[in-house]
C-alpha cells in the first residue's frame, strides 16, 4: 500500500484544555507513534487486511497473530508457516 499525497489532521495539546490542529502527510508517524492514514488509505488497508492490524497494516496475519512490521519484531505464525 503506497502513501498518497493527502493530509491527515491531528490535534496536539498546547496548554491546559487547549489544542492545536496540525496537518501531516498520510503515512507519517503521529504524536503517539501511530501511523497516520487518510480515509481513502484506511479504506484500502481494511480491504487488503480484513484481519486488522496493531500498529501498521500487514503486521497481523490472517489468523490474528502479530507478526511485526518492517521496523518491529518478526514473529512467525505457526499456522501460516505450516501452510507452506
């Protein structure tokens, strides 16, 4: 899944009960280390990964096992491994 040119809004705290909206590129890392995705890319990712994900699309196999991503742990699902 490629990164598009859309912007994603995120709100950051600027003081007590005050927030400021910032726009970041789709696919960038948000303030809480989550991957920011626009609505279009989220819809595309949900179609490609119906099992969902923890941190980034594709980090959970079809059995729901966390298998990591390009930057995290690389755990292998026993069910997926047995299929090959």
